[in-house]
């Protein structure tokens, strides 16, 4: 816990807090909304949990994307697979993540691996559906034109259909990333670390810690969202021309 | 780090759901069993339904109205996106500390998680309705409220229901950690692992998963019933 610190006069707390023991003050008033002095003194506590959070989220997204993308390509080739795959990923998406974490306990135990498996399973539905719809929405005339220019099916897929589906794919990825970052806070329940450790447990009665951890989660989500938007702009230059 | 749990088994979990089991800490009193499971299922549904009702009362009229007027797109869509970034654990932990424990404190806060998807989808659903359809309705003398109720809402049913389904699942999922804020739910089995043991933990997870799938299925069915036959033809 925070070592007690003495607040210099005239700082954030003003006269009321002058020369009071801030650590104790914050502890004594659990309903005190936000304790700036504790925050300033303890901000380094959030470093490791933030890194752990990323260590769960990034592998989960990468694995989820690779699987969902492969499934979407498969369903694009064999259309009859679309409905059953949509239903199967829908079930994974509907099972609440907390339940999912514990359902896997007998198989993969506590810790980061289970968190990564659950979160990547959770992203499948959104990424799969959007990639599939993106590919389905490519106009036939465009594909015919490509075929007329002598493109093989493989070339049509990688050089025509997928580039045109990028906005939908990224839209799905953005939803997946943002919700995964939020849900990863629950990984604390299976001892997988992350920012949830600063919200639940010993800190449950201390709002400042919960608020800081929550803010980091939301900023992380916002950051990744902006990053993906940038990727979309860079990978679809023709859309900018059209809009201009 | 907590020490890793002994391996729980699915057979043990199913036994726990149907027949009361020994516990290490209750002094011989048995825990779990069908009656307790059913009681917690009902409590879980209770908090979910109340929170969903509050979310609907707030978000549905607002979303429909904004969509009808075609105003506040930034607000409706932005809120829908921002809502996904809210960490549920922080919400529940903060309620417990700042507002207080118990159903009357937790349900309204759980409702917050349901507002963004309902508002977002209600807005999008109504806003997508063909403007010429709306003009035709206005032309035959319908008032604005009648247009929303009799023209836009029926056409928007699939999208609106999609939002309600997302909201219901989000609230139901988060109700699992409601025991942290003093509201009984199936999460009790999961979070009080020293009382219910590893089989209780797994039983809780199974029941939450089944409940979520059941509710999702029922709402999907309701959506089919509410969607007019004409729209079904178009989407097939």
C-alpha cells in the first residue's frame, strides 16, 4: 500500500489537507472520489498491470484475427459454411466471458493462457462476420472486370476482393479490439493479471485506484481504435480520393 | 498470485447443480443443489430484467426520436462505441464503494451498460428507414408519433432488437459479478469459491453460460415474431 506522505501546504488539497497524512486520509474516507495526491505518488503501480493487460489483449486479438480471417476465406469459397460458422461463433460470443473463463479451468487452468483463449474466441464472431460481409459485398462487375483482365481466382481474392473489403474488416477489428481491452479487466478473476488487479481485491474499497485503472483501460481502447483507423486510411488510399 | 485450484470436473459441477454438496467452511451444512441453483437463476434474471427495463425506458424512446429527427448522430453512434470501452469490473467496483450495495443501487448502474447498444441501434434502425416511406406516411395524415410507432419502428425491428439483445447479454454477463456489490446472482457460485468449492465454481459458469444462450435464443425468437412477414421475405 501507499506509504503515508505529508502534503505540502497549498497543493491540490488546499488548506483543508494541509499537513495531513494523505495516505491515511484517503484510506479513512473510502467514499472520497479521487485522491490526487495518492494518484501522483502511486502512478507507477499501474505500469506492470498495463503491460500485463497488453500481454493478454494483443495475443488474443492476433490469434482471433488469424482464425476468423481464415474461417472467412473458407466460408467465402464454400458458401454453405457461412450460416453454420456464423452460428458457432455466435455461441462463443454469447457466452459471458466470466463464465467462459471458468468453463476452461478444468482444461487450461488459471492464468494468462486461459484469458487469451477466451478473449480470442470472443473476437471471432465480429471479425468473421465483418470479413465475410466485406467479401460478399464486393460487386460482381468488379470481379468480372478483373477476370476479363486475366486475373486468376487467387489474384481476384488477394488483389481485388480483400482490398475492397478492408473498411469492413477494420470496422470489425475495431469493435473486437475495444471490447477485448475492456473485458480483459476480468482476467484478474483467473489470476491472469492485467489492469483488473487494480480494480478488484485489496483495492475494491479505494475509488482512486479503480478510476485510474478504468481510465487507462479506456485510453488504451481509444488509442488502439485510433491506430486501426489510421491503418484503414493508409490501406485504402482510393477512398480518400473519392471523398475529396 | 492465488494458488492454482485443484482440477474441477464437469461431472462434479453437474452433481453440484442437482444435489447439495459438502462444503469445507459451512460446518457440515450442505451447499448448492437444485433449489439453490434455481433460486440464484431467478435472482440473476431479476437483476437482469430490472436493469434491462431501465435501460429500455431511457434509451429506446431517445434513440427512436433522434433517429426519426435524424439528429444527434455523433451522440448516438459515439455513445455506442464508447460504451464498449467501459470496463464492467470498474463499474461494479465503483458502485459498491461510491453509491452503495444492493439491488436498488446496482440495477440502475447495470442499466448504464445496456443504454449504448439500445440507443445506437434504435437510432440506426429508424434513421435507415427510407425517407420516401416516411413522407408517404406523413402525406396520408399520420402524426410524428404515429409515424415512429406504426411505420419506422416496425421496419426497424431487426436492428432495434439486435441492440436489445446485445444489451441483455451485456447486462446478464455483468450481473455475474454483481455479488461484489452485494447483489445475489449466479456469480455467488463463482466468486465464493471457498464456500462452494471448485465444482460450485464450474457449476456457476455452466449455469451463466446456459442462461445467456437461453435468453439470446428467446430474444431471437421474439425478434422473428415481431418482424413483419414482408420484411422477412426481403431479407431472405
